[in-house]
C-alpha cells in the first residue's frame, strides 16, 4: 500500500523549479525525478490540501502558476485531503460510537481522500455549496481528476480568481482579529490553563454539531448534561481534528509575534492531514510546534522540513 506523503507549498515550489529548468536547478530536478518515480511505482501517494490549491491559485504570474499547477496535478493525480468538516464528522461519529458501544460499519479505506479537487475545501452537495453541479461535470472530473485540477488552476477566469483571494483574505483577517482578542485574554496563563480554555471554546463552537452527530447515531442528546463532563473533556483530547487544533493553536499563540494568514493555512493543513499522512514535509515552525506537542508520535507521522530528506 502506498505511503501517504504531504508536501507543503514550499516543497511544491522546489519541485516546480526542477521542472522549470533542470540545468539551473539540478538538485530540485533530481528530487522531482525521485518523487515522480515513487508515485509511478506506487510506493507513495501525494494528495494535495486546500492550502496547496489556494496558494497556487493566488499566484498572479500565469506562467509560474501553470508550472506549479502542472507539477501538482501530475504528482497528486488530482487527489485531495477532504476538508475539516467531513473529517470531523467521520472521526467524531466513530469515536462516539466506539465509546458508547454503538455498532457502526467500518469506513472505507482512505475515506478522507477525494478525487474532486474542490472537496479539499468541503464535501460537495447542493445544500453545502448552495448550487448544483451537473452529474456530467462530476463524471468528467472523476474521469481525469489531474486534468480537471490543472484546468482549474491554470485556466480559471482571472476576475473570479482574484475575487476568491480577496474574500479569503478578508475572512482570514476577521478570524485573526478574533484570535488576537482571545490571545490577549489568556496572555501569561500556564499552558495547561490555555489548553483547557481553548478546548472549552472548541466544544462551545461545535456544540450543535456534536448534538447533530449524536442524534445521527440514535442518541437523544439535546443539552450538555446529556453528554456528561467526562465525555466532553475526552472528545477534545481523543478526536484528532480537535486535539491537533487545540495543541497547535495554544502553542502558536504563545509565540512573540502576530498570527498571519499563512499561519491559518498551515494550521488547517496540519489539522486535516497530520492524523492520516505517513510523512509530512512542512515549514520548521509548524514542525517544531507539532513535535513540542508530540503529535507526530501520537499519530505516527514522520515530520520533515526539506523535500530532499524524503
């Protein structure tokens, strides 16, 4: 079975340099050749995340965007890690079922991956997206996911692309403002207190969702007392999406600098990818934060900071 490898955007940029000019970027071209070879022999698979796709789509230089898009579509085959909501849905439901002795069918292998590139942001349904994609279009994408991804990244309407970036940045700025406000409130508190506070915030934010998942399992939960304090505390610790977010956010906030939009994208990638990938290649900052929290040990993920170390 192929090992799942995740590359952050810096690693993709290195590989794209190797594709652009193999004479000028000999080491990068050698790395690209090795990785393509491993993908073709089936020893590794390299799905993308939403962060990868977004960071490529926001590149304004068309030729540079095309170069990276070609490398990403070739190596990933158009496969993506699903978004946070789907991963939280499946893992939370599985956790509650196991904890409470509710029989549930085993999930299919690699359920957390999709061959529809847009499901890196969120699983598609007309209800979730607010519009319906024709079945013929879905079939066309699934027939050749790599080509569909490349077409989107290289050929999207430029006005739409720029508006997407503008809206994402505006939403990120609002989220950063809330993070900084909360950060000020817990400044100076011990790590254990800040973890407890953030865990409580996660439960509050996801409370209605937790109840909905419980009802889908046949549980008649309607209030916090129905869940019980012990189970509430364990959910934050034992459900990977929530645990990873809590451990990384409190450590990120402990740093002596403002949180950036790039931090949010890196955070989202780690939250959705870390529990499933065999290897992650990422920036030193988040690799160090993850190791401090010992999340790599908990989820059995090898962390690297250079594509040349793969």
